[in-house]
């Protein structure tokens, strides 16, 4: 399987003070609809149309997510450490001449992607 190297984004790509995108605005509006269904004690009382930066959006999303978990009787999940993915095990060759023609990839199979360190 071919390995496709994906470069890391430059550090300047992360800019929490960047204006929010239309997609993020739509997600905020959707989350605000969810928040309306929470008990009043768990609502943030944030006017979502005043959110202008990705940092403000991230703060709002975090607060509402925590409150949704609280409303359902639990705390927000703890931050998990990322762990390295195990490489997929190689497929065993089949002696049964299945429906796949020789040289065809399995459905859903794609190139392996890895990040440069």
C-alpha cells in the first residue's frame, strides 16, 4: 500500500483570533438551538451573534458541551491523551478466488496516510 506523506500545518495556521467562518457560525447556531433545550440553570446566556473569533466560539462550544453532559447526569469527559495508531494488519491471501478480480482493492481500502514528524 502506498504511503502518502501529509505535512504538518505551519504554526501560524493556528490563529484563535481569526474571524469565524460561515460553517462555524452555522454550527454555533445549531448548538444554540441545543442549548435552548437545557434547563435554565445550565444555559450560558451567551448571545451567539456576538461571537466573532474562533477563540470565542471554542469557549462557547466547550461551555455548552459541558452543560449538555451535566444535564444528562454526568461530567464532561476528561481530555484523553492521543495515542499512536497501530498499523493495519496485512490481509491474508485468499485461496478461494472470491468476487474481487486480481489487482482490485477491497471496498473502502485507500492509501495509507501518515504525518511527517
